[in-house]
């Protein structure tokens, strides 16, 4: 998924308007439509209790007026609180204010006693729309806007942010003073860089992207250079192995690593390379430690090297280096190798002479400090895998400075020193020597333990040895590393996770990722792209198979998006029998089927108002041992179901449908995980 800077987004807006003839008011209308659609899909029932749109004087406020008008058009009670005087509004915002007022919309200009006046208007409402500040913010929020943000956050009401939570730095993801904590953010056109990295992620909530009609040629002209990796794209990089292949087909990796007290780093890296499918791995390490390595690495060959009394590798001659590298397809240099002149000498030789892909990690990076001029002229640009502390040493910065601008630091170093950088941490950043950046969404705090970096280095080098393009190896390796960590967390827990857990889980993790190429898994929601009725029904069947009874499944989306087709699949998964038995209950309202579990198919499309819903006695179904699936779930009052799984259906491209699964409650988190690839039914023993 493309993510953009504020400057890139402004330029694409400008090009779309000035060179491709799209009126700015039309872009604003589409923005408001996108936010309104997302709001009603997620908060439809809540919104009926009343919505306050808090608007600034710029175009973000104009988007808010569109949202307010569209909500009023749907009969939803609300008002706009404007943090300025009417005459201060931007041209397009003023136009949309007039359109809202023409519908007799309620507007309050809050310029004095803000905390009291805004607080009064929030009381009795159920939802807030943040349309205060957009992407142009550069300084800390103060004054009226700061008071408004503090008041909204203190209200405890769920907040939907328009484009970006007000107060968030969209470049670096930092809060600029006080910042809105949103339940959901609807990015306009494209997600912004600061919304997909920490600490910005903590303020964004659920992130959705609304298509506002940016012209494709404008995107090509600007060429955004940052991408958030997605499972559906990464899974496609995993190759299928042909039956007539052998170990020589999958490369031969040389690992130069290890010293006294650091044998584990070398062992983990070698095992990781084997676990990602490398055909052959040879470890070149101190001779005095060879017995340890040979007994621990039964699948790996060893090449004992001369070592000094500290059990670190002594300098090698050019002839020895060429002998080691003969018939090798990639190199990993550095894990646990020690920091001394012999290692620096080896690094200088490799930078000048190596002609295969390679990775420099750990102590290799520490030895690289002071050799940056040689790095710029490397015969074959290496992959560097620093954590923030190592990156800081390379750049002669402090760690805090690196973490404040992870993307900028990684990209600048990669460009200036002709190398590829994998800057590790929460949301690992990949920067190529061409300046392209990829952000990794996988991984979890359980992976904050020793040896995880050695595993990653081995995985990356192993993929390079198999012949992957450098960019593809980095994307697949980094994503897979976090993906497998997430699988381990779900199965064993986060606290106490160790690097060896990932090694054991890698083969199954690769298979799961390959099989889930259409299922993009996140902590509380997942997205499926269905290309046919058969695929929609198949996803319903998968869900039906993992249900245990007592679940509530809510379906939302426009007519014709496949909800009833999905229910037919659920019935099949619940072993109801012939799928043709399932029919739309639009007129009967509730249909009941019996298979492995009872299935109650409820349709609220024609139900109007609380009284009619109460007449259905839905609690008899919702709290039974069967499965309740409810079409037009947003018509159900919020108090009827506190925990549930929701599936939102939407048109994508042409005949394609986008199905968004979201879990509301711990029980449904487990259902979501099971749906994402586990074979076992929820609640079964591991």
C-alpha cells in the first residue's frame, strides 16, 4: 500500500485539479463521502445517538461540513462546532458550510469559553468527527485548537478523524503537542507516512483509506517512494519448488561469524538460513570453537579459521578469502565476530572485492564505523541490518535522533553510502540504495529478546543465496520474520518468546503466509478480496467451520455485495446441508437452519425502529447455543450485542468485493486468528 508525505499529497491534489481538470470541490465532496461511508459502516448504530463534527477553518474543516451534511441527509442528529468565525473559512470550506446551512444544519461558532461550550455540545452525543487540522501542521498545537483537542479526548466519546488525527505530525508520526486519540482515521487519497509508524499508530486507531479520485497520472508524476508492505503482495514472492530440483538449486551461503561468548549468534544465523530454504550453508568461524559449532549445526558445514588467544578470527590472506568464497552465492558477515582490526581488515577486503550479494550485521556493523568511505565505493553494495543504536553509531548521532526520524535516517544513509538498510525496531524500515522505502507491519513486543536480529540476518542472507532480487529478499525476509513472530505469540504468548521459537516455526509460517495470500491479517481486523461468488461463499464456509456456538456475526454493506452468498457458505461450513436451502430472509426476517449447530439467519433491512426490533425478541437467538448471522447489522441497537464479529462487504474493482472482518471481543480475536490460517477449531487443544 502506497503511503505519502504531506508534500506529496498536496502535489498530487494540485496536479489533479490544475492539470487534469478535477474541481477541488469535487475532491472535497468525495472526501466527505468516503469518511461518511466509513463512519456509518463502523459506527452506524452509535451515530444514531448524535454526532458532533468539530471543524477547523481550513479544508479539513470543509471535509467535516460535507460529512455533517451527508449525515443530516440520512436523518442522523448532529451539529458542527466551528473553531473559527465563518468569514475565516477557506473558499471551499465556506462553500460546503453554506450547503450544510441550506439544509438547516446546526452550526455553533466556538471562539470563546471553548472548554465549556464544546463540553456542553458533546454531552448527550455518541460520536465525534475530528475535522480540525489536516496534513499541513508543522508546529505544536496551542490555543483554541489545543483546548478543543483536550476537551474531545477527555469526553471519552469515540472519535473518527478526517484524514489525520489533529495534532499528529504526518511525516514522522510524532504528536505535536496535544493530539486527538482516534478510534478510526479515514485517510484521504492515501495513508500518510506518520499514520503507519510509531508513535503515530497509537493515535490513529483503525486506519481506512478513502479513494477521492486522485488522477493516476498525478501519482506517476509525484512517484511516492514509501510503501506499507501487505501480506497479499509479500506472499506472492514465495516460490513454488519444482519437483526436479536439488540442494544446489537453492544456493550456498557462507556465514563468517562467531567468537568466544558469541557462538549463539552464529548458530542462530546459520539455522535461520537453512529454515528459509537455503540449499547449503557453510560457517567460517574460529578453529578453537569448531567443536561447538559442529555439534550444534548438524546440517551446516564448517570451515575452521585460525584464531587468536581471545578466540576471534585472525586476518585472512586474499587467497584464503577467495578459497572460502568459491562457489558461494551469498555472504553473511558479522554476527558475534568481535570488534577488532582483523575484522575491520576483512571488511575492507570484502567491500573492495566481493561480487556476490551480502549482508553485514551486528559486530560487522560496529567494525564498519570509520570505514564509510570504503562502503560508498563497495564493489557490490551490501545490506546493512542495524538496530537504532548501531545506526546511531554509524551516523554519529544519538539513538533518540534516529528514532525520531527512522525513515529519513534510513533513506539518507542508504542513498549517501550506496547500500541497502534494514533499520530494525517496531515497524522495521527497509531503505534501498535507490531511495525506495518499505515499512513492515508485522512483529510484536515478544520479539524484543536476544538473537532475533541474528535470525533475521540469516533469513535475509539465505534468501539472497537462493537468487532473490535484493529488494524482494528484504521485503519477504523482514515481513516473514515478523509474521512468524506473530504466529508464535498467538500460539505460545509474547512474554518468554525466544529466537529459537521462530526457527522452529519458520517452515509452517512460510506455508501459512503462502496459503493466506488473499487474507491480510492484522491484530483486530482482516481484509479479503473476493473475485467471485464462489470465493465469497468459500470464505463463509471457512468461518462456519471454526465457529463453536453462541457467536454473533454481523454483516454490513450495500445491496448486491454478497452477504447472502456468504451466509450460504457459512451454512455449508456448519454442515446445514444443501446450500440452496439458504434463502434471503428479507420478508420472513428470521430463518432457522440446523446442522452441526443451529444457524439463525436474521435480516434487518426492512425493520424500522427500536419497537420493531424489540418485537423480534432477538435476544432469544443472540444468546443461544447456535450461531446468529445478522444482515444489515448496523440497524441493530448497540446494547443488543457487546461482543461480535463484523464482516463489512464493499465493491472493489469491477466484480471484486472487499470483505473486512473485524473482531470485537477476545473470543472473536481467536475466531479471526483461526480464520487466518489455523487448521484447528477455536477452543481445541494446541
